[in-house]
């Protein structure tokens, strides 16, 4: 496949390519990269999503309004440069924080006035988050789950972060049906470990 995330300055020349190998479950449709145990290290990746707010952001905001009040504690797991946290803040959600492994992106978020914890999300960091912020009413995890090697453990950590009195998780992942049903392999991304 063409290596994604590369922006070329010219239209001619070779396009970098790479090979991906997957195992597929014929029962549930899960695709898993064979080399998933060595995921990319995001600590030094500065790739920002500031220009990637989805066109359906109003629908997301409506869904969030049905799940949390303006003063409820909301966490974004995989908050990147804080683009989505700023959108929430602009819509009146002020009790928000993020978790982001990319150090430069977390620092950029903090410079814009956001509370962001640097580090990979998992059970180890949840204890510190609960101590620093408390139980979360809404955990938002947008386009992050497909990057983690062990999604079951990741989701278990989200559950630990949620308030026992009605905490909710909003998890968004790419629609992999376009890969398996329509053979649209353009949707394959070298950093995605699961579909």
C-alpha cells in the first residue's frame, strides 16, 4: 500500500509503499496486523489533527450533549494537539482533560490552556488520572483504539476511569466495512493495528 501521512511537494516521482500482513476473523470480521506487538512509538510523533475535525462534528456534539452536562468531567483519550478538546471548550464544556502520548502535541495543548496528561493510556495511568481529576462522566476515544496493540486492556482501562455512577464511553473507530465488503484498501493505514 502507499505509505500514508506523506505529503509530496511534486506530483511526479515514486510513491513510497509498504507491505501489511493481516489475520482476519471469519466470524466477527476483525482484521489484525500480524506484527501488532511492535506498534509505532507515538512519543515523538508531531503529526497534528488540527485540520481534521470531522464534517459530522455537530452530530458528535449533539451526542455528547445527550451523554454529559456542561460541568461534567470529560476526558479525551488520544487528544492529539487538543483540537477536539478546544471544540468542546468552545461549546461550553470546561471540566475537560486529555491524555496524549506525543510529547510535543501534549505540550502544545497545554500552551493553549488545556489540561493534558502526557503518556500512553492504560491501567497504569488511570490511577494518576483518578487522583488528579476524579471519576469521569464521559470518556471520548476518537480514532485511537485501532492504534493500540491490546484493545481489550485499553477498554478495561477506560472502564476503570469511568464514574461508577453512570460513566459512559464514546468510542469512534474507522468503518472497516469498506475494506472487507468493498475491498477499498485505500482505507488501510500503516499505524492501524486492528480494523
